């Protein structure tokens, strides 16, 4: 059983490496989308009401959920789809281009060059990426309009909601993420080959996406 499992893992890893060498952008895009999907599924599972709450409190909670939620499972499929789309179109492809750009901008592998990459990544890429994420989740999600008193049905209203979400969430999320991402970025630029950096970034992103999804959709739930 163990040897069979090891064989499956080995063959899957080799297949992934072949895809990575032939179609790096597409492969990273699919990987990022998958990890965003899994991260949100975990985050939503954490958000669901505890089993031991009263039926009245649970019913009130379900009644307060936006229309995108499945009433039986308390699951927001619309939100999961939006996160998957962001991972596929923004997070994966942008990360590929960014890591390549960093190696062209600071081609040396000295301590000084690595330090410059970490500083640039932390203070340029990270906040910009988070701002895009928060704006996208606000723009594509009309269900949170009640928080700002907007209907979020028209394009202009969605733009307003995107700006409000980005202003409200970007800096707190960036500050919270520094302690997590700076060590990851250090390992990535110092020890990881260029073609594997997005994979390392995406792997760590699974943990971060759980936190990111939870924080950007945090609301009161029954205790």
C-alpha cells in the first residue's frame, strides 16, 4: 500500500514537472486556482456555525446569509468561484511574471541582491497583490453591499464597493501577512530555483488563502 502510494506520488510529480517545463504559465495558473479553491473550502468550513449552537441561533444565521449561499450546507459557491477565478487569472500568471522580473532586475545571487528582492517583494508586490485581491472580491461580490449601504447592482456601485473593500482590508492584511510571507520570500529567493518559486509560493498560499478568504469575508457568526 505504501509503495503504491509512493509510486503514484512520484509519477504525479514527474507529470507535473513535464507540464511545468512545457506550459509553465498554464500549469502555474491551474495550480494557483486549485489552491485558492481548496483554501476557500477550508475557510468556509471553519466559518460554518458550530454543531452545538441552538437551532434558533442556527436558523437566524442561515436566514441572514446572502442568496449565494446554499441554505442546507451554508456554502457560498459564488465566493469560491470568484476566488478560483482570481487564482487562475491573477495570482498564478502574475507571480510567474513577477519572479522572472525580479531575477532580471537583480540578477546576482549575493546576499545584497536577495535582500533587495525581499524588500521589493514585500513593499511593492505584496500590497499591490492584496489590493487587487480585495478590490476584485468587492467588485464581484454584491452580497456584501449591505455593509456599506450599497446595492452593488450597477457597474459604478461595484466600483465603489471595490474601492471601499481595498481601502478597508489591504493594509491590515499586509501587516498580518508580513510575519508569514517574509520567511517564505527569503527561502524562495535564496534557495529555490526560478522555475520552482511559484510552486513554493503557491504551496504556502494554501495556508494564506484560508486566512485571506476568512478575513475578507469575516462576519458575525453564532457562538
